[in-house]
């Protein structure tokens, strides 16, 4: 009983520590500029200013930034689904020479830091004339090694009897994948989607480099420009940050059960 009490106490304290920055950001977004700079700071705003959100949204072209981010996020997520499902099924269920070595090479690519391939990628995109287009934002990130790894582990954990029965019924690999594997993989597919949505939504360095015009900027780059232009107005900056991350928070609350279920089922094991 005492051990359980301390366990829950530690978990509650950890939750408070994790949620405190978000809570402070929301409170700051409702303050006046002078109140936000006051020391020692007060927790509850003296005057709640909801107009900060309207002013922050009008400060820069956030409507266009939101649209660009949604297009990039949907494009990369669909691309990751297509490539990851096919590659994971091949690594999990198809037998071919060099399969394990090729999969190990894929995993090793995850250890290469982004600055190493940033310049070569830019040169390739420039030669293709994709700079400052949605192709540059979407195509290079339509393959995700971690998604392939996660799906491959889940596919390998499925009973072999399902695949044997499907082959006896005359199904080919694409039919097995569509009618058997994918319906049984909804939790892990949702998890893959959430991870890629969060990654694309929060992308900053890549969109900053491959876009030139303001009409192609994404929400994170727009937020950075907003911080430079109004760095002393912290309530507006916090308001912009709040409605930038709010869609991800809502999405996670709706999908957290599926994320937990995917790890319980797959277990990241052979």
C-alpha cells in the first residue's frame, strides 16, 4: 500500500512538471505586456485578454501558414503510410537474400544526423527545381525508417496460421496485406500516423531551408518570424504558440488509447 502511494505520488509530480510549461504558456497569453514582464510573476492574470489571440493571428499570415502546414502534414503522412506498410510487410513476411542486412542498413540510417545530408538534399532538390514548392516539403519525408521498424515488428508478431490460411485460399501478398494485415493493425497504424503528424507539424529547419517565399512558409517558420518581429510582446508570442500546438494536443487526447494499445500488442519484440 505504501509502495503504491509513493508510485502514484511520483507519477503525479511528473505529470505536474510536464504540464506546467503548457499551463504557464496559456496564462501568459492572457496577460498584458507589462504584466507578463512583472517580477515576481503572478499566476492568475489581473485582466484576462482574449484579444491577444486575435492580435497574434493577425500579426502575420497565419491562415496561409496553417494551410501550408496541413498540406505538408497530410502529404508526408500519406506517403509514409504507403512506403512504410509495403516495406514493413516485405521485411516481415517476404523471404529474399540480404533481407536482414538491408533492414540493418535501414536502421543505421536513423543514426545519421540531419545536418550531414542537409546540403546534398538541397542540391538534389535544386537540380530538380523543387525549391519553394510543396514537392520539396513532402517528397523527401515520405519515407520514415522508424515507422517501417514499428510496423515490421507488429507484422512479425502476427500468427503464421493467418498467412498460411490466406495462401491456401489463393490470396496473393497484396490481398493478404489489404484484407488481413491492415485490419488487424489499426492501433499501430494510428500510432504511426500520430508520430508523423507531430513530426511534420513541428518541422522547422527543413521548411525554412527549402522555402523562399512567404506564401510557402509553414506554421513553425511563421512562428519564428513572429518571435523576431514581436519578441518583447510575450503575450502575443505565447498566444501564437498556444494555437499552434493546440491541434496536436487535441489529436493526442483522441488517439492516446490506440497508441498505448499498439505498444501493448507489438511490444517491439521479434
